[in-house]
C-alpha cells in the first residue's frame, strides 16, 4: 500500500506540475512558438525531481537525505569506475547513434544530404548567415564540436531534473523495490521484470511529454499524433538510459546520455536539403530510422548484460 501511495504521489506531482508549466503553450493558441516552448520545456524538466522530493518529504522524511540520494542514484554507485565508463559511453555514444541514424535515413532514402551547399543549415541561420564572419561549413563544424563536447555539460542540470525522477526513482520502484544491498541490475532480477519495468517507465516518460507533444512538438506535421510517436521513441531510448542506470547503480550515466541527446539530436538533420527537408517522424534519431538503430543497440546491451555482473543498487 505504501509503495502505491509513493507512486501515486510522484506521478501526481510530476504530471500535474508539467501541465501547470505548459499552460502558456495552451492558453495562447496557434502554432508552437519557440519563445514560449523553450522556457516551458526547461521548467517542465524539473517537475520529475519535484516528485522525488515530494515522496521523500511526505512519505520518507525519516530517511536521511544522504541515504535517499544513494537509493535514488545520485551517488556514483558502489563501483565508480563502472559508472565513469558508463558516463563516457553515454556522453559520446549518443552523438554516434545520431550519426548512425542519419546514415540509415540516407540509405532508406528519407534523408537527402546537402553537404556541399548546406542549404537547410543556411535556411535555419536565416539573416544571421550574413552577419556571421565565418563560412557556413566552419560554423557547422564549430557547432558540432560544441554539441558533442560542451552540450552535455550545459544540458546536464535540466537533464538531471528529469532523470532523477524517471531513472533515479521510478525505474527501481517499478522493479519492485529491492532491499538494501540487493542488486537491481539486469542480471540480478528476472529478465521479464527488468524489461517490463523499462517498457513501462518509457511509456510513462513519453506520456509526461504530452503537454508539448499533443501540440505537435518534435513532429509538427503530425499534430496530436506526435504524442504517440514520441512515446515510441521514449520507450526505446529510455530503455537504454535505464539499462545504464541499473548497470551502474547511478543516475549520472542516464543524465549525460539525456543531456547529450538534447545537444545532438537535430545535428544530422540540418545537413539535409532545403528543397526536400527531412520528415522528423521518419528520419534521424527520433524518427523511425532512429527507432531501428536504438532497437539494435538495445539488443546489443541485452546480450552484453547477460554476460556481465551487475552493479549493486539501493532501493528508492
């Protein structure tokens, strides 16, 4: 009963606060405006952490915060070397996945590259292209390096706002709240329970985006159906982040994987042709081509996980 109360409180705060934060998007009407969507999305990203704090303050106040932090993955876990390697894998592996997804998109004929003219990139720059004293190719390289090296650091704090909730607290809770010292890694708990928890947490994560995705966020041509498509992406990518969380007993690999995605997800698509811009529902890491790449990567993780020894993870 207590576990259900904790879960209900967490979901009520995370979802309720996200809808409150998104009120400006819904009250102004019309198409999505970046000047409203960007700050709204930034505020929304901290609402899952509000849910974790609410559960601690209202249901587990007797637990010292240091212990609560350990249980919810805020530490580096019992094997710091494993966690550091997982962070590096997430940091640099996610941009690699975006490149692979772009390559698959090109192979499938759903992304036409314009590496010579960079027409879509120039179009996105608009009037700024004439004011920037750099060749577009040089500017693109600078942006790529910044997105891969600095982007995850810049995005880490808001990503933590989400990941402390979804992968830090929710995923271990859905696994059945193992006791202290009992491993929650993929190899220590029945495979069905692990992947069931990963799937359900991904669906919840995708549904939480509804205040924006029901307005067509990420897939403008789909309208409200964008919520369904983005949930599919969240299930697959969330499973990768969740696998890293369970293997390391730390939320930080998931944080930097999420932050790296936010920094690099659109980079491959801006190499497209302005006369035939890619459909984000099909091309790129968040499109169907990306789903295939993520599914294959997830299968590789599953195979690798069946051979390794999971890290220990405290209960939430």
